[in-house]
């Protein structure tokens, strides 16, 4: 079985509400669906999205990277997965979302050829996982209202986007806690928006006022490992790294510096499932827990991340709510959402009906 061609196309869908973080605002989900097609007619599907503020990739750069890597793998035997994944990883520096799209498509293709769901290939049982629900960065009143709307629909785990003015962020956190009461689990994600000292101030003052935070994510700039360690040493809740960890090497440096309690692994950030598994295993050996998140990306990408999350033991949390924020699904099939619960089928691959 050989790769005959690789093709891609743009997909978009409306969001229910604008998605706002300290880094960017999105009103429309725009993604690239990628297909790897073999000489037998079997296809594998993946996806990526331009996230210039985080990965540095634009739509144009994604398509350029896909074109470059596609030339390298077209005509290659895909009955063995590892050599192809290695070639993709070494094909060019950076461009992790483009690499991830092809990594996912090849995993989808290979597990289809084996007749296995992706989670089975990764060693899992496809047990239901639960995602948190992201509340975009807005005024305290708007964030409390948005969170309460989802709480009344049955959601209980929330990630609040913060990282603007520190005093306003405290108000945002406390407004949501007041609206939801003690039953809700609340996490915060500053997306690199604070200084280390401001992060400590926001978290500790919020906790003293009764915020009851579960953990905090990426308070300072991605490269500020010393700042991450300072925050971790001066707060009383776990600290999770996101943008600080793109690769296995990044994870090693962060762990060695004792700068985080957890790592948010995103396939688009690390280049796909192959690297994600390595990061999770390294973190487990070091006693660092993992969560699996996603970019604002396609259902293909989120489905692959969910398969990874249910299969890998050290993934303790899931932040895979993008399909819940969209008015429609970007692709048919894949994982199924029933409220915050994510279910898996026995269909081979990642389960898309394409």
C-alpha cells in the first residue's frame, strides 16, 4: 500500500459566540482538512488550523508546509507507520500544525487498514472522557452569564480565559464562582498574559476570596521558564504549562526546572500523536500529569486528540470543547458529544464518515 496523493481543502463554520483569549479573537472557525490517499483507495483524514499567535502558522504557511511534506511522502509505502512519521518530523523545522494534520491522517489510514479504532491501536479501551468548557475572556458579568448558561445545561468543569488586567481578572474569576456556586470546577488560563508577580497576585487573592480554583494554566510567556517556576513555588494550586511545551525537548527542560505540575499536550502544538505519546510518557516518569487540549480546529483534529486522551494513562484531564462552541460540525462522524461527555465508536481510525 503506497501513498498516491495528498490533498487538502478549506472548511469553515460559525461559532456560537466569539472566542476571545488574551492572544486573539475568533468569530469564525476556519480549518484545513487533509486527506492522504493510497493506491488501494483507502484514505486517512486529518486537519489543521492557522494559529499564528501560538504556533506561528498562517493559512498560507500551512499550505506551503503541506505541499513540501506531501512531495516527500507521496509514493512511499504506508503499510508501516513509524518510518513515515519520522520523515514528517524531520521534514522541516517548526510547522507543527501541518505536521500534526499529516500525522493524524496517517494514523487514521493505518488503523483503518488494521480494522482498529485509533484508541485501540494506542492501547486504550475507548472509555468515555469528559471535557471542560471554555468561557471566553469578557467582562465579569458576561463571563458569569456565559458560564451559568452552560452550568444550567449540565456542564460542571470550566476553564476561564483570563490574562488581561490583573485586577479585572480577579473580578472575572470571582464573578463566575459566585454565579456557579461551589459545585462547579473552575480552572483559569491566562495564555501568557501576566507577569510572574501578577500571576501570583491574581491567583492568591482570588483563592483568599473564595475562588476555589482547581489549577492555573500558562500564566506567563512561553519562554519564561524561570517565571513559571516562580509562580509554581508561590501558589497553592497546581500549575499547568501549555505554550511552554511544543516538543519532547521542551517538556524535558520544563520538568528539569521543576516549573510545572502538569503539561497541556496539543497535537497541533507538538506535531501529532507520535510526539504526544513521548511527552506523556516522559511526564509520567517525572510525576507530572497531563491534560489534552486542542486549538480552534476541525472535528478530525479534536477526534484524534480525544482518542489519544482516552488511551494514554497519564492524561488526567481533557479540554476538547471546540465542537461544543461551533454551530455545526466541520466533519461528519468522529467522536460523539453528549453534553460534556465524549464517546467513541468501534469504527476504525478516528471514525470520520468521509
